[in-house]
C-alpha cells in the first residue's frame, strides 16, 4: 500500500487532474482559482487518482467535477452530500469530495448538510460561497447579507443570513475551515488539510462572482484593507492581526474584543491562543461569529479539527463484529430460518 | 376430560377467525401465535392484521381496536377470508367494529368482564349488545376472561397489571381447544421469548392452559372444529410476510449477483419492516443507512449504485413522491437502483396502515421529462421474495431504475411459503467494467445497457450527471438530435425488458367472453372470486400482471381474444387507463378503495353481473 502511494506521488502532476472539457465559467470568476488550487494539491495527497471522486449538486460551482479528470458525479440541486454519503458507505476506500454552492448547500441541501456533519461521514466538502445564486442569474441566497438588492429582492432582502461555519460547527462537523479564492497559498493549505482530515471536513471558500455579486469580499481580499479586516487562525498561536501585527483578540466573557498591542496596556500573553483541537466547540463557535461583527476581523483558517470515529468506520466495525458473532451470512440458512415445517408429498 | 368426548367435533374445510380487542390487549400476538401453530399443522392459511395508525389510541374506543384475521383451510387458499366464522371480541368496541363484517350465525366469544357501563360508553354504545338483542342469530359465548385469568394466576408472583395482560393467552387457549390445536408451539415460544423473565413465561403458560381446559371442562362451547391439513406440494415451509420476503429477496439477489447490498431508507408505515429486517443482516455485508429523509434515502442509493452496489430504497406513497426528482437522475445516469413502494391509502398521509393500489400512475409517470422506469408488482406475500430478486436482476442487466410495488396488505399479511433452496435460485450479474481500452461511459451492449464503471477502477475516470448526455461518450450535450435519440433509447431500453421476462399465462380458457385482469396484491382475491364463479358455472378466464412496465409481450394478444375485460383494482382505474391507451381496448372497471382487500363476493357478483344469465 505504502509503496503504491509513493509511486503515485512521484507520478501525478496537476496536469493529470485536468479533464479534456473546456472550462465554462465567466472570465474572472473565483471558481477558476479554486479549480487551480485543487489541481495543485491533489497530486500531493498520496491518493491513487482512481480513488478520487467529486460529487456536486447544481449551480455554477457544481460544474466543478467536469473539469477534474477524476471520477465525478454532477447530480441534482442540493443532494450532493446524500449521494456522496451512499458512495462513501458503499466504497469506504474512496476519497469523496463535494463541490457545492451557497444556494445548493445552505438552502435546498440544508438538511443533507447538517446530517452529513452530524454523522461525521468521511467526505471533504468545499462550499463555493459567493453569497448569490449564480447559475439562476442573481437572486439573493441564504448567505446574502440582509438588505441585499437583487432581481428577487428589488427593495432589499429581508432574510437574515446563515453563517456557514457556525452552522457546520453547530452540526458537529469534525473539521471546519475557511479560505478565499484570492489567497491561493492559504487556500491550497486548507484544501490539503481538509483532504487529510479523517471525517467530515467542511471548507467554506469566499468566491467572487464577477457577474452578479462582484466585489462582495473585496474588503477581505484586497491588499489595502485585508490586513485590518481579516485574521488568520493558526493552531497554538496568539490571535494577532493588522498591517503591523499590532492588534490582538481577547475574550471578555464570551465576547471577543480587539485590543491594541501598542499602547502598553496589553501584551501578547493577554491575547487568546487559538486551539483547533479544543474538545469543546464553544471557542470555535465564538470565533466563527466574529464574521458577523463589523468591528471584528473575519477569521480564516481552521476553526476546529477533532478526531472521532466516522460513520463509515463505525458501520464497517459493526459489520465485522456481527459477522464474528454470527458467522458469515449463509443464504441457505437465512431462507430456512424462522418457524419451518415439513409437508410430505 | 369427559367433555372432550361429548362435545361434537365438526370437520370443516375452511375457517376464518377474527381476534379483536383493544390495541393493548395483545391481539396481534394472539393471532400470530394461532397462525404459526396452525401453519405447523399443515393447513394453508392467510392472514390480515388490521391495527390502528395511532400507537396508543385511547383505550376502549373504536379507534383503539386492533384486529387480526386469519383463514385456514384444508385446501389451498389465497385470501384471509371475507367474513369471519368466529369472532373473539375482548371489549365492546371490538364487537361493535367487527360485528358488521362477520358471517350471519357466526360464533362470537366475548370477554364479559369488559362490558361494564364505562366500556359501553367508550365504545359509544347506548345499550349493552349482550342484552339488547343485537346478537340474536349468532352463537354467543359469554366468558369472563379477565376474572378467570386472575383466578388462574392468583399464585403467580407478578404484578396485577401483568396478570390482566395475560388474558389474551387465556383467549388463545380457548381457541386452541375449540379448533383442536396443540399448545406446545406457543409454550415453546413463551419459554424462548421470556427466557429472562421466567415468572412472566409461567403466568402466560398458565393462562393459556387455563383457557384450554376451560373449553375442555365447561360445557359452554357446543362444538369443536377440526380442519384437516391442506394438500400442499411437498417441501419445507415457513410462514412469511411480504415485507420479510422482500428483505430476504434482496439479500438473495445480493448473494446471487455478487454485488454488495445497500439500502438507503427513511422510516414510513407500512414499509419500515424491510429496513428493520435488512439492518439485521450485517453478516451478509448488507449496508443499511437510515437517512434524514426519503430524498437522501434514494440519493444515497444512487451514490452506492455509482459505486457498484446493488442499491435499493424502500418507502410508501408519500416517500415515493419525495423521491421523484432523484429517480429521474437515476434514469438519466442509467444507474441500477430498485425503489420499493409498499403502497398505502392516499392521498397525502391518507390511511397509513391500510392497503391500496393507487400509486401505479405515480410509479409509471410521476417524474419530469420523458423518464421511463421499469415497474414491477408483487402478487402475494411470498411472491415479494421472487419479485425483489427479479427487480434487482432487471435493474442491473439493463442499467435502469426499477420500481417494485407491493402494498400494505401483502406486506403485513402472511402465507405459508415453500422455501426454495439456494441452488434453485437464478444467478445473475452485470459485470463491472474494468477495461480502459476504448472505454466509453455511454457505449451500449445488445440490451442498450451501458457499462457499469465504478470509482476505484484505474483508467476509467469519467463524469456522469443529470444534464443530458451524448450517446456513447457521455459528455454533456445540448444537441437537438442527440436529445431526441437519448429520449428514445431510454424508452427502448425499458421496452427491451419485455423480451427478457415471461409471458403472461391465462388461468382458464384462452379465449372467451370475459377475462379478469388483475395486478399486484389482489391476486388472492381474484383467484378465489374467479374460481367460485366457475364453480357456479360461469365461464371466465383470468390473468394477473406482475410486470407493468413493460407489459409481457403477449399481453395484447391475450386481451384481443376476449369480448370483455374486467379490471378490478383498489384505485379509480389506473391499470385500466394504461391498458386502454396501450392496446386501444375497452375495459370494465371495478374499483373500491376501502383500505382493505376486495371482498371475494363483490368481485364474484361483478363477474356474474357482466355474464348475466350465461351460467347455464
Ligand atoms: C430542484 C431545482 N430547483 C431549482 C433549480 C434552479 N437552480 C439551479 S442552481 C440554483 C442556485 C445556485 O446557487 P448556488 O448554489 O449558490 O450556486 P452558484 O451558481 O452561485 O455557484 C438554482 C436555484 C434546480 N436546478 N433544481
Ligand atoms: S455567474 Fe458568477 S459564479 Fe457563475 S460562473 Fe459567472 S462569475 Fe462565476
Ligand atoms: Mg452561490
């Protein structure tokens, strides 16, 4: 097994993962970057090419499988997590990846999403969050900010949005992270981390839709503002940010607050150290909510990673235990089980 | 003991018994025990449980009544009987509910202890039927079952509540005596069931024996009955329900095809038992997934089918409605899945615990676009076994979704089944594709079936999905001519199945005035109705359809040989519609939706009405 992996690692290159289909996203769409980073990371994961599978729903983002030269299934709106679940249960040795959009996963597929998280089904889920319905030409989505003016909300949307990382944490996903299309290096790292996680790995990616929601994430992605508006989470490191790395996050009770490290009042020791592997999800939940507070930087990186038995492992274990106890199933005895009696001719 | 000799024993061909009481009275268990014992004596039998949809309906009310009807016979029979010869009523509500269904002059055994004023009030009765003459003309046996049970168990060290609960075994004991059945099978069962509660086992056995000896020593019952064993073909038999047969059928299909069995399912009455059974068979490598909803049930099955499993999903009408869109995806991706729909009364939540055949058109046409699937229907409880195998075989051979229709009646009803040996079962397999040379995901074999290439196979990486596919390459295609071609191929694939299934066989003469056409779970009733009409001199033939899409290839011919075609269905005429439009024939409809199987006599009368005076 190990041998085989090494050989493959040497052999595979990003080009091996490019399919022969023309990519048809709009020029400038953030999806291109996600595709490129996935193609860069895949050869490094040590997994045989034939064992990768991409499953998607419907949306611009869900076209993703066509552009990857792996097994792929472009399914129906919202159902990718459920299809991926069945495939992974049937075939546990596969590396199953889901490409989905904010409408696909947070709206029509919401139920499948929370249950796949809850059950810790071993799949890697990449949410292309552009805060809009791209493919249907620009209606507000469950992640659009309130008041958004779109074709289906000409006077401003009155819905409150979902925060996908909070939802994932609340549903007990065992890996929850965020990245953006415009930071390829970090995105690669996050894809790699997700790919190596055993269990449900949820990665939200802020993705720019140039056509229907352009610049939605500019504050977070553009050089001028980025340092002040974002914070990169690193395990066991204090939560410091700012152009001059002069600001940090402290917790007052359950409330995160920005403090200055310049005026002598606070030192690095006062700043909270990020701990991805905290048993309790509470801290990660608080961090995920920083996203919604305009006075706080938006976190990127791994919010939480814990390891626990996956659904498919538990099922295989149960099959083994029951088989050890009852012996391998024998059809003849199953047919003749229960109350039988003889009728003589 | 003396009385055993003095009570006359009457020999009968066939008896129908109804055990009825409050849901808490254990009547399903009593009925099941009586059936198992009766089956082991070699009688042919057929059962129909009739229980409320509510888990704990108010005690003593009509809603809370639970009944178990069984018919057993010395000849072969096909239905649980129209009208019971004997009714055991544990309370007034049970008596009120089933009195209108039993034969005139039938025997009624009542538990007089539960005919107090408050019991009558709960059953909404103004007067006591035991006193007001409403039972005139019946053989009424008044037995204080609760009192007698308490008396018999007075030395048992169990709670007063458990004592009263044992009264169903007293009633069972009386019936064992009345119908000359041995107590041993139930005694053995009790010892096994209450291994860890020996006091309860002891109490129930005591109640059973007390009931038996009560029949034996008192002179209250004027007759004892005997039903000789039926002349069934030789072999080993077991009693089987449709749901269990369905479950075992899929396990057999998995073993015979070499494909791992995967079930994605969401609980729904009356289909849940299939999930319950299959989840036990882990040592057969069966993987079951209790999904978050019906959509995830079928979607996960589609995922498993992509991975090379024999993938199925089980549900009832409302669940089939939810699976609609995903079923279309299976059509488009040409993946083999089996969808089992155990039909119940609809529309909407309808009659969850009752039977109906009203999902046929949903199964045939309930998807967007031109979206043909194969549709099969099982005809009896044990036939579910063979049809589950057949559905699996067709799905894999033709790479198509198959809908297998059963219904609440055959799913929960039981019949004796001559168990086949593994060696008698067909083997079938649609091999997985492994050869990368010239591989095309939508190339086709002689059945128009595409290769089944699964993730994990080196060199066959490809993409499938719900967008229209170019024939052969499987690439996304919006080409007008290709779409036209693909719609026709998907349809032709289903039509080709007709060459792979058996012709329909006519029961009776192959031409004549009247042909009765049935499908699915009405097989038993229609067989008996036609048989009885023939005994009365009527000339009538019968066919029963188990393949509805496609129909057997000789069906058109068969229909054309008859002047009149009667189509009895537990719906408003759904098969009739399809027959009329497919074969441009006229049909006479017979439709009744009571949540119950047809009454044999109703169908027989319809046959007689059509044939008029021609029985001379
Ligand atoms: C059952 C169903 N309902 C509605 C649609 C229409 N539809 C297609 S994609 C989509 C939303 C896509 O938004 P998102 O998931 O955010 O993906 P994006 O295009 O933004 O990447 C909708 C509503 C559909 N294809 N199927
Ligand atoms: S509409 Fe938006 S999301 Fe869709 S491809 Fe174009 S830019 Fe990308
Ligand atoms: Mg979107």
